[in-house]
C-alpha cells in the first residue's frame, strides 16, 4: 500500500498535474479533496470530465465516474457484493476505494486516453426497434454505422502509419533533399547538353546511348527471368522427384495387389472423401461461420459492465430452468414411440461422434504421413547432393546390411592377418638389419683383400653382370606369359559370348510374347477405366441429386415440426391467459365479496392504498425530522461540550489526588490557585 501511495504522489507531482504533494499531505486529504483529485485525473484522460464536483450532487459524481470507469474497463476487486461497497466508497470518497483507482489510472494514462478517445466514436447508440421502422431513422442509423466502420478503418491506418517509423518532419526533409537533388541534376543536364551540342553527330550518339541503356535494362530483366526460371526448374525437379517416389511406392504397393483389392481401396477412399466433403467439412464450416458471426457481434457491441454480465447470467439461468422443466414434462409423458426414437437418436449420435473421431484420426495420420514423406524426400535429396547415391529402401537396405555384416567379418579376419604380417614384418626387418650389418663387414673385408691382391672392384662388376642377366631372363619370361594370357582371354570371351547368346535366345522369345500381352492388357485396362469413370460419374451425380432432395425434405420437415411446436405453445399460452381473464371477470362481476377480494384488481387497489398511506406517514415523519434537525444538532453539540468539560474536570481531579503531583490547587472566592 505504501508503494502504491508513493507512486500516486510521484505521478501527481509531475506534469500535467503539478500538485506538490508529499506522503503526509496526500494522506491527510479529505473525502471531497480525494474525489476532486480523482476527477482531475479523469479529466486529463477525458476532457469532458473537467467539472467542479462541488457544483453537482454526490450521486451525479458517482454515476459519471462509474460510467467512465466502465468505458475504460476498470475491474474493481471482489465479487458482486464488493461492487456495491465499491460504489458506496466512491460516493463517500473512501481511501481504500480511491487509491487503487488512482494507481490504475496513473499507471495506464496514455492507453486510457486512447481508449476514452475511441469510446466517444465507437460506443454504439442503441435505437429501439419501433423507431427503426421509420425509413428516415433507419437510413440515418445505417449511415451512422457506416461512418463508424469508416472511422475504424481510418484509425487503423493512422496507427499503422504512426508505428511504421515515418514522421512528417522526416518526409518533409526527404522531399526538400529530393527537390535540391532534382535542381542539381537539371543543372548538370543543361551543362551536358551545352557540351554535347558542340560535338559532331551528337543526336546519333545520344540515340545509341539510349539504346545501350535500354539493352542494359533488358539484360538485367533477362537475367532476372533466367534466375526465376532456374528456381522454377529446381522446384519442378523436386516435384518430379516427389512424384517419382510416389510412383515407386505405388508400384511397390500394387506389385502383389489384385484388381479387386485396388477397387476396394479406391471405394474406401471415395467413401472417406465424400464423407469429408459432404458431412464433416460443411459442419466445421458452419460452426466456424457461427463462431465468426458471434465474435463479430461481440466486437460490435459496446463494453459491458459487471451489472450487465450479472443480468445476462440471470437470464441464462432462467432459460436453462425453463428448458429443464420442459424436459421433465416431456419425460413425464412416457410416450413409448418417443422413447424408442430417443434410443435410436442416441445410438445415431454416438455412431456419428465415433465416425467423426475416426475421420479426424485418419486425417491426422494422413497429414503425419505426408509430412514424413516430405521429410524423407528432403533427406534423400540431401544425401543425393552429398554423395550422389540413392537411398536404399526395404529389401535393398536389408541386403546392404547383410553385405556389411559379411564384409565386417572378412575385415576382422583380414585385420588379424595384417596384424600377424606386421609382427612377422618386424622380425624380418630386424633380421634384415642384422644381415645388412654382416654384409657390410664382409664387403669391407672383401675390398681390403682385393686391394691387397691388386684387383679392386672385381666383386662389384661381377655382381652387376649377374644382376643384368637375371633381369633379361625375367623380361623374356614376362613377354611369353603375357602373350599366352592374351590368347587364353580371347578364347574365354568368345566362349562366354556364344554361351550368353544361346541362353538369352528363349528368354528374348518369351519377352516378345509378354510385350504383346502387356499391350493388350493395357488397352483392356484403359477401356475398363473409362467405363468405370463414366459409371462412377453417373452414380455420383445421381447420389448428389438424391442427397440434395433428402436434405431439402429434411429441412422442410424440421421447419414444419418447429412451426407445429411453436403453434402448440402459443395456443397453450393463449388458453392460460384466456382462463385467467375469465376467472378475473367472474370474480369482478360476482356479488360475493369473498370472490371480489380474490380478484387481482382488488388486490392491486388495496396495495396502492396501503402504499399511499405509508408514503403519507413517511412524508410526515420526514417533515418532523427536518423541523427538529437544527435544535437536535445544537443539543447534541451542547452534550459533546458538556462531556469534554466533565472529562477535563475528571483529569484535573485525578491529577490533584495523585501523590506524584507537584503543587496543590486551592479554590477561594471562585478562583483557583496553584500552590507549589
């Protein structure tokens, strides 16, 4: 609460109020001053509220403030009982009521100013229906509604322009800058014209420059068109890939299918689609239209207060009570036919609800399937772009997994063999190093011996001759082997070609026969498909006509049934009113006084006389109270003064009797003296 008061005081000390309050002075304000502060804040939001509350009665002030708070959609805390206390507190200027209102208003002042401004033009004036029968009044009301809609549209445009970031100052600056730039360009053009006029064939050169500019613009346009066509081609390729995937899936699904199963599946799809189009979608569309109409009606109506909501709730409760009474009366009749029909209706409603639920589930699964297919196509495209290979599916993926498993086992064996080879290679490398060391020592010894004998280099030349002869023999062997291998390979290829030709000859003959059969079957399938399409179209048109007729007859039946029930209700109401009128006439005409007293007219006259007598008594009492008000107030004031005087004497006496008192009061000759 202290933070709330602090915020209120800070806000009132700022522009545009400038009250110069502090917490103590604000808390010491009286009820009338608090109401005046609240009225000043409301006047800042709505200038129409700028009045002096001393010039109007408290009821008028409370009514005016409550109406504006209702327009501003202020919700006081609590329920309906707290609403009455809120009204009373607003009338008397209670602080617990006014402080939250001030805090709420000062916290949202800019938003509430806008709302109050719009309320002046958007709160619709309710014209009674009997006045709308007049053409001039109806035309004026229609024109008023059109102007209100035009104001809404203009206000929306204004808000959009305000929030778009443009301001008039910036636009004016831009316009002035553009005008200056235009003048500079005009001057440059004039200077260039003067320069060009001195050049020979300047008209031809200008024409060529103009053509060059046109061709450059055309080039940019063609480049843009090329980019658009590339995008269209990319989308078309993606669409083609999706269609090809769908075709593959459909062929895979229809590989083992029979015509009967295909026809059955198509019939199920047709039934489902016809149900969605004829029953489900129209119901959803109708419900959405009703909801939209209801929301538009709610938006077009003015802001409702708490009292209006309570009235609507009471009306709804009354209507629900009447409906329950009618249902109980209908159940009391115990009509067996109606009971059977109610059972059938319940069963039909249950089945229809189940059908709608299943249709919604099927629609959701179809949407999920479509989204998953889109994701799969996107992933396949990504993988194809990444490594250029197709994504495996179904049996191919299983075969690929089995190959991977076999290859993994082979890889493990090969890896083990490689490990063994590495170990052996390490041993051999070590032995090779040892042998090289021994060879170096032997070669060193051999060179020393050759130098001693005078034949240095003999062993090296001998090794070179042996190496060259070994290489020549290896080359000769390789030439012979390659010639033999080539001749054997040619023989094998010829034998394989002859074997394949002999093996494929009967297969080619069977393939030709199967192609002829395939052509005949495709022609027959096309003929059957055209027959089926024509038959299905005829049946569909007949079914739609019959459904329209049945729908029209049902609507007529429902209208006639509603008219019948309405007339029956009206007849019963009229019978009840007629019975009451006859009873009243009998009671009024009869000579028996007891019967006359039972008449409604007599009861009303009796109540009127009683109320008139009561009013006279109350007026007399009011007059007596007004006459005795002044003396009574004086007498009450005298009693209060006497009470204060007695209290003062009591305090003085108590101080005199107390032992801790300083001094003594002595009364002599009508005077009081204090002796210390």
